[in-house]
């Protein structure tokens, strides 16, 4: 399957965006002081575990989608380099 340039870049950007967003979310979850993520004894709550599981799943999916996009961009660049037209030769033909 061949991906178009916009689709490849979109998938790569989605993978990077996913990592950025979910890393920020996990940092905020870990530092939560509202009592949702950790109980009064400091132990993780069900809220913490569910959201950590969501973050891990999103990391994995974002990575897979980003890798697909990266491979698409790399294949398009390889193809463009392979099909670069050669400059016309400077040899003249005698008539």
C-alpha cells in the first residue's frame, strides 16, 4: 500500500502529538493533588489505574501510527530521489 505525502505527514504528526499529549497527561496524573488519582494514604486509586492504562494504550497506538507515517514519508523521499530526472547531456550530435 502506498500512502500519499499528506497522509504520511498527518500520521507522523499524529504520532508525535500523541506522545506529547499523553506524556503531559501522565505527568499531571502522577502529580494529582485533587484526591482522584491517589487516596489519603497516597495509594493509587482506580481512577489512576484506568487513566494510566488509557495513556499506555495511547502511547502504543500513537507509536504505531507514527511509525506508519514515518515509513510513508521515508518511502516517498526514497522514491523521489530514485526518480529524479537527469539533466540533459551536453553532447552534441553531428549532422
